[in-house]
C-alpha cells in the first residue's frame, strides 16, 4: 500500500515538497477491523489548517475516504461493503465500524459513488445543517453564500433552492465560475470577488439586501455580508478559507458592531456535531438525486498519485463543486 505523509510545516501556501509518498506493507486486519481498498478520497480545506501543527510529520496522513472492504474481522462489515471513514490519504486502510466516524454506506439505486463524499457526505450535511439548524432558512429568504462554486457552496445553493429560498447570490474567484453559477446552478446573481470590494459587489448583486449568509470565506466576505444583511438577518459561519494560507490576522470584519445594531445572529457550524442528522438528510435529498433533479457537483482527479496535486489545486480554486480523487 501507499501512504502520503507531510514532511515539513509550510509558511503560507503549501507545495508538493511538503509531502511524500511512502510504500508500506499491506496491513492484515486484526480482530474487530476490516481492510478497505479506497476508491475515492476527499481533499479538504481543513487539511491546510492541520498542516500547521495537528498533523504529525513523517506519519501517514488521514482524511475522508470511501472504500470497499476486501477482508474483514469486524462482525459489522463483510467483503464488498462500502465504507466511509477518515483513514484516507492512503490506498488501503484498516477500519473499525463506528470508530472515528466510520460507517457503512447504504448504497442507493441511481446515486453515484462520488455523491457519498460530496453532496450526500460531510459537504452536503454541512450545507443542510447550516440552512436548517443554524439559520433556519424560511421560504422566500434571500441568501448569499461565499466560495459559492465549491463543494459546500454549491450544496448550499441546491439545498436552499429545495427549501424555497428567495434570491440566491454567490461569490467566486473567476469569471468562468461566476458564469457557471448563474447559467447552470440557478444562482440569481454572482460576482468575482477580485473585481472590487465584497461590500460593494454584494450591494450591487443584492440591492435589496439579504436575510441569510452562509460564510465559507470569512474576512472581507463576512464584512460585506454584515453590511448587506437586513435587520434580524442570520449568519451561518462555516469556514474561513481566506485565512488558511496566511499567518496574518484578518483585518475584516470591521463592522462587527452592526451585529448589535441590526439584531443579527451569527453562529458557527461544525458538521461533526450533527452526525445524528445524516439519516434525516438522506431522506430529504436522496429522492432528488434519484430523480436526477440534482446531481453531485464534483471535480474528480483520477489517480491516487495525484492527491497532493488535487489538494493544492483545491486551495487555489481549481475545483468546481467538491474536489475528489478517484483511484
Ligand atoms: P471548496 O469550497 O470546494 O474549495 C475551497 C474553495 O475556496 C476554492 O475552490 C476557492 O474557490 C476558495 N478560496 C480559496 N482561497 C480563497 C480566498 N482567499 N478567498 C475566497 N475564496 C477562496 O471547499 P469546501 O470543502 O466546500 O469547504 C468550503 C468551506 O467550508 C471551507 O472554509 C471549509 O473549511 C469549510 N467547511 C467547514 C465545515 C464545518 O464543519 N465547519 C465542513 C466542511 C467545510 P474560488 O475560486 O472561488 O476562490
């Protein structure tokens, strides 16, 4: 088997030199574990944060993955079962059901494997809980989402539409992404955040204001959203990707006191606190996936040997939808 290991701590943007591929003997499952051959890997922004200290150097990295059981001494798993687990960034993993979030995947007819690591996985669940639990989206609410063309961003837009959102506005990092949002993903308006200040660009894209903001970016995006939110608006703060590759503290938001002046509500979202919502979420979304009304938005990079390239590409914004790697 092959594992990926981090070899040094990056300052700023990481590069391929911070990683190495290491061959190791294929592990044999012991009592209570199963050997899983991985089929798909998720590369996620939180990995960049972990690279600053949480990941041990020169040890196999971990990450979300989907694989098939090839040998099992775990009574809950049989050969051929599909498993979601967090021992990714390696070709094979030893998995114990129920440990560290690992769970057997219930394969639904007509749902592609990539869905289980994107719209139907942690990415979609993050969007679903942000909308239904944190901001409690009501039909007709006007919504803004940042990093709108990414995994969580596209899932937010699709789920918000199903929940009856009013206008949906998004920001993204290129003109091509902006066109994709409005032409293919049903956004009412979108802007490239490089074209001016988010505050001005959002005010133009949502001249009547917004009720809800799902924040994937932080900093100037949060400041712009606070400025555009109507009284009693709600913010689900999901991530701060603008911050992950810099040691500098963000200057924005400089208008935080408007949270008081407008009686806004700002709440952080951590998907791992909502794993009990997964089955409700699947009941809600699977019929739409099966009918073809919704398709997973994914960019799939082929070949485990390209996982570092995919990860760095995602940080640079090369993905449309969730960035995945396929064996
Ligand atoms: P993603 O949005 O698919 O990929 C990251 C995107 O961030 C890139 O495509 C890029 O798109 C954008 N980006 C990179 N640098 C940026 C910058 N300086 N300013 C603005 N945008 C920038 O990733 P994801 O997995 O769906 O995650 C999105 C956010 O949700 C991240 O902040 C992540 O940490 C967070 N998250 C949180 C939870 C939770 O439980 N709280 C769970 C999942 C994800 P552009 O081309 O548009 O720049």
